[in-house]
C-alpha cells in the first residue's frame, strides 16, 4: 500500500506468516519448557501480537 506495489504487500504477508509460525511452533514451546509455569502465566496475561496499554507485572492480577 505504501509503495503501491502488490509484490511488496505479498512479500510482507509471507514474512509475517513465517515469523508468526516460527514463534508459535518453535519459540513458544521452548520458552514453556525453559520457564514452565511462569511463562504459562505470562502467556495467559499477555495476548500474542497485540500490544498492551499498561505493562504486565507477574502475580499482580493485572
């Protein structure tokens, strides 16, 4: 859209899909094994790919 080129938009979509897939199926399981319940709590509190308006603090109920 910025460069008025469907090729650039397609490239961006492919890169995003690759990155999101890598994070979901490779990085998240590794972090879950490494940090266990702390990471599981973090994942429940912080939505993936959506920025929070306020910082998350562990075990504060926020």
